[in-house]
C-alpha cells in the first residue's frame, strides 16, 4: 500500500516535531487509517464488478 508508506513517513516527521505524543498512539492511528482506506478500496472494486456483471447500480 502506497498510502501506508506515506503514513509512516508522516508519522516520523510528526514524531520529530511533537515528541510528547506516544509512538503507540501514532502507529495505532496510522494502521487504522490504512486499514479503513484498504477496506473502502476493496468495497469499491467489488461494487464495480457487481455493476459490470449485473448491470445493477447500488446507490
């Protein structure tokens, strides 16, 4: 996932600028965001396949 690489880089820079925040919190938030984005992409892909095969558009 390209976005998770960007998230990790963002966290590194954020950690340098804001050392009071815990590493665990940052990593947990980045993972949750990456998982959410991955889930949304997979859902969109499956909807596209459904629309293509059935002609049914779910709104």
